[in-house]
C-alpha cells in the first residue's frame, strides 16, 4: 500500500496506522514533529500554567484539574532521598517544562531542585526566553546540559518512540552514567512482535499534525539497560494509553519503568 493511498484513505481519522520501513519517507509525507504550530500551541498553554491561569498541561492541552504522574513523583522523591536532598534532573524531550510544572508542587521545598530540559532548538530558544528561571533550564544537547550541571536522574517521557534511531540513542545515553532513569509513557507492541513504525495522526481538537511513531518490542528495548535494575514498572497514568489501537486493532500499550544503576 503506497503512502499516498494510505494518506488519502485515512486523512480524516486519528490514531496510529501502518507498518512502515522508511522513517525519512514517512517524515517527508507527514511533516514530522518539528512543526511551528505545535510549538506555538504548547507555548501558549504552558504560559497559562506558568502564570497561574491554568493548572495543568499535557501534550499542549489544558486541563482544569491536574492529573499527577505519581510513579514519576515517587521515583523523583526516592532519588532525592538517596542523593542527600538534591534532585538534579535532565528531562530529555521535555517540551517547555511540562513535567516540571506537573510535579513541582509535590517536591518539598527542602529538596535542592535543578531541572534541565533538552529539546529541539526552537523549543530551547523559546524556553530560555519565556520559561527559564533559577531552577528550570533549557539546553540543546545532553552533553551541554551535563557540562552545565551533572544530572543524577534522566527522564524520558513519551519521547523515545519519536526518535528516528531510538536504539542508537539508548546506546548513547549509557555513556553518561545516570544514577536513575525514568522511562515513562513509552509505547510497546503486544505479543512479542518486532518493533513497528507507524504514522500517528493527532486528533484535530489538539492540533493538525501527523508524524512517525514507534511501538517497541519490550524485551528488546529493555536489553539496553543491562547496567540497571528495575526498581518499579508501571502503566501510563494517561487514560487510554494502556490499550492502544493500531489500524483499529488493540495491539499497543504505553508503559514506564524506574531504573536504578547497579
């Protein structure tokens, strides 16, 4: 089935579709994740959270009641205790600080918190201009962030599946020796199937966008973390992400892990 025919047939639907082999062709067709529209919507939403006009933002959508990611919060508090009251976080792909704003009110003031977001250049420029403060910082690369302030905790929340070469990336981060890794809202495929590359079409009430998205073989992905042991594993806190349809069949799920270095 050609990409053109697929797009024509499914353009009015949202969700995850297909089983593709070529990331570049799929990105060229879909527009990828770098659309300026997404940044503008996210920026406007998070500015309302920052300014106290809204309580909670997730994937650019504002909510009037905060949904706490308790698995992430408990992992962060565990790390803070183990690190003598300091919590130095590197949030890779952390948008404009979404997770930071989501959890900060449950991190005690006695904890010495430093939160660095590593993102695409447009997000970093926006973050440095509008969101950065004495706690929240923005950097272009992991190396730059680590040279500025070495992080003990790496957060990967709903990000690995949107990388072109996720396995290469996971191999790379092993070299930084993070004490703790929080792998959150990561997409997996059921029944021990191989990794699957899909087209994700975002619901139009969020924004007009579509981009490549991986679903991983869980066993294969976790082989990257041989230097870590699993402290906890947990379902996604987001409703509906525990059972995801691909081509209208329930064969995907989002899941998380809290990993502690051996």
